[in-house]
C-alpha cells in the first residue's frame, strides 16, 4: 500500500530565504508525482508534475526533483515571498490505479515579511 | 474552459439530513475523482469515474455515500443521514485519458460540509 509522508509538517521562514520541502513515498512504482498548493479554505492548485521517467521540473522560482529509487521528491522554492505562504501537498499516482493520487499530509509554509 | 466547478461551496446541515454536492469537470475530461479532506490532513480518495462508469470506491465510502455520473459529464456525491464525522471539504478533480495525457489532475475549489 502506497504511503506518502511530508516533512516538516510546518515551516516558518523569513522573506527572501530559499527553502526545501520534502516528500517520501513507500512504493517506487509510481506513474507520476504532483506538487500542489492549497490556500486556507480553498481547493488545490497544481504547481508541478513530474513523470516517472523525469528527474525534475521547473516553473519560475519552483523546482521539483524526483528520485524514484529512494522514494523521495523535493520542492525547492527560491527567494521566498509572503505570498508563498500556503500548504504544499505532494501526491503520487501508481500504474493501473486509474490515475488516482495518494496524498501526503502537507507542509504548512509561513513566509514572514 | 472555466476549470472544475463545484457547488455548493459551503453547506451547513443538521445531523441526520441528506446533502448532495455537484461537480462539473473540465469539458472532455473522461475521468472524475472525489476526495475528502479534513482539517490539517491531505485529501483522501473516495471514488472515481471513467466516463459514466464508477471504477473504484474506497472503503471510506460507506453505504451512506453514493456517487453518480449519469451521462459521463457532471457528477453528484450524496451523503445520506449525515453525521458530525462527515464534516470535511469534499474535493472533485478531473483528468483526460489517453493521447498526450500526463496524468495530471485538476481540482475544483471544493465543497465544505459542516454537520451540526
């Protein structure tokens, strides 16, 4: 059974700092991995998707890496801003599972001005 | 294309009442998923449809829950005889299949249920 864990559960950093969020999964037979952002009381916004054959994806100040063999992914946020404050969720899908995602519990990020 | 749409955004009900949520996926997305999210937790999978066929149901989906997607377009999630433990955000997502599909899921804004 696939399990996804995110560490830390919460993180507070000063504005401008670079930071890394961690995600680990127990079954390396994944189809893809997605990182999402969730603002309080809102739905999920997709940030980055990494296919199983890829090692990383970049979008603006965000960079996500994937190491299937070790069951790990990281989300790197450069030059953090107060507007980055949100909960970040990692999710994986596995083959023959109809594309459903298994989520971690999220990392709540607070960027202080 | 306006994205995945969910209605209502917030529902307050008394214990024992029935509630129904609606999800309109992105047009031409074959797959539609329902998730439940409680405070401080990640979303948990409930069920998914491929066109009008319900292909998988989680054990979280008790017999008080029923989901339909009658014409392969919008979907409804009904909760009968609501309990306080049903209070959560109910999220809907859709994705295309085949072709250039990357497997990316697109989520709606969610429907928040509060059971008093």
